[in-house]
C-alpha cells in the first residue's frame, strides 16, 4: 500500500488541500526517516529518560492520526471517554509508546502507511474543511468547543511534527544519525 496518494491523485489537489497534504507528508517523511536502517531491537530502545522509542513513536502517531480522522467523520463518539479511563486504560495507552513483544518496526510502519493513505484520501474528498464537530469532554479541552476538519488536520500536522522532533533526538542518541544536517 502506498503511504500517500499517488502522484496523479495528489496532482489534482490545489490550494489549501494541497498545502495541508504536502505539509503533513513532509513531517511524516521526517518521522519515518528516523527509523531508516534500524533493527526491531533498535527501534524499541529507549535512549533518553522518557519512555519513548522510535517504533513506539510511529505507533503512537499512527494511532493519534487514526482517531482524529475518525473524529472528523464521526464526531466525539469516535474518541475514548476520557472521564471514564481507568488504570488499565492508562496502561494500554502507555503501550502505544513502545514496541510490544511480537510487534516489528516494519509492522508499525505498514500500519502508519495505511493510516496515512486513509487520511490523504479524506483530505482529497472531504466536502467541507469548515465542517465542525464538538470536542469530547476531557480535562484538556475547553467545554463546548467545536473544531473544524481544518483544525483537526492542523492538529495532526502539529502532532506529527512534534513527534518527528522527538524521534530525531532519540535517533541521534541511539547512533548519532540525524534526520537533517
């Protein structure tokens, strides 16, 4: 499966949609590039005091992108009920940041490619970037706020860029390789 729309599909996009897609794909590339030439063991190593590893970051970014695209399509029901999260839910969320036994870097990259392709198709086909959904109740969201599809896509771009930066630090700590420079 391709990671993005084919050149002919993306060539038909113009303006804001092309800009969103181009920017998102740039930051996805930086994140994926940090994993180049790594073994599964290396992709699962923690190189800083945080619990983050490269494979886990890719896994997390894919999960975040998937749930936010679901939010664009389905509204707040696509999100977990944050107020009802129990200890097990938080443990499951923590597992999102690491490679678990049986998971591989190739596997999480393939899942990320599938998620990215779905998002790219949505960007190309969504009838209205101004369509809004109410944010779910959560301590980190202001009550009663609605986000447009555009705001959600910008959030996905910001999340991807932030974690691509984290990944660059982890990779440099691992073996000195850098995404840029």
